[in-house]
C-alpha cells in the first residue's frame, strides 16, 4: 500500500508536536529536580561553601538552571581561579573548579595577603608553607615581578627561602633561612639566575650577587 505524501507529512507533524510538548513538559515541570551537587577540584574550601556560593536550592529544576551564571557565582569566591557547571541527569548538578595556587604573601596591618601565581592579591589568610614572603618596596602593581622570580626557583630551593626583598623596582634580594643573602637583580634571565643560585648555595660565603648570572660575584 502506497502512503501518500500528505499522510507522511501529517505523521511527521504529529511526531514533532508530541516531541515539543514533551520537551516543554520536561523543561517547565520539575521532573529532573536537583538533589545532589557534585563538587570537584576543591581542597581549600568545603563543599558547603561552594554550594552556598552556587545559589542553587534543593529541588530546583535541573534543566532550567543557568549554568553560566552559576559558574560565575562560584568563580566569585576568592580561592576559585576557574569554575564550570554542568548537569548529570537525572538529579545532579556538577561543579568543577580550579583553585588558585599560592606563590607568595605580603604582610600588612590587616594580616597576610596571599598572592597567586599571576601576581594577584586575592585573600587575607594564613599563608601555606610553600608561599614565600615578599618584603620591601612592593605594591599591588608590581607584585608580578617578584612572583615570576619566585616561580623560576626550583621547589627544593624555594623551600629554603625566608623572604624575597624588593629593594628597588629592579633590584630584588633573596634571603635564605640560614642567613645567606643573594642579590637577584631585576626580573630577567631568571632561568640562568636560578642555576646560579643553586650553584652559590653549594659554595662558602654568606653574600652573593647573581644579577649577572654569567659573572657571579661576592659584594
């Protein structure tokens, strides 16, 4: 039996209409309710802090949640570098985030200001053990220079640093925990200076100048 093109068109129209109705029903009637918020990537913050920042109430329609706005809410937390929000049907909102890495800190009257690896002050909190204190003539506009210097130093040597002193805009000095002092100079040629730092720390002498790593000297 031959099916007419009009009948085929009618059947297709009915299928589309049913699909639209079902889609609208799923979207507007909270069949997929949020019962679980799954958080990954957090170590500095609790799940509860992130869930509160997300602002999604229990029982909300999972399909109607604005993922972009919810991610922006989470990203507004000081410790969060990036955040994405997705859905896992039938009932789970998925929040994936990356936390800021602390490179350094500066002490101020209101407490230690933590600085991330981009040279940005982002929170007043207790500095982690790996953070290096920055002292001297610093301000929020030039913190990226000492942070880049710190990042160029291998972790095993970084752990021995007491502080990095910004003596002038282009003169930085590394103070080691054992009392040794090394003039680093400006934020340039850091890879070679890091090698020079490693070398002088294996030599006798409390004061070194590695601002020109190819001509290390003792001031």
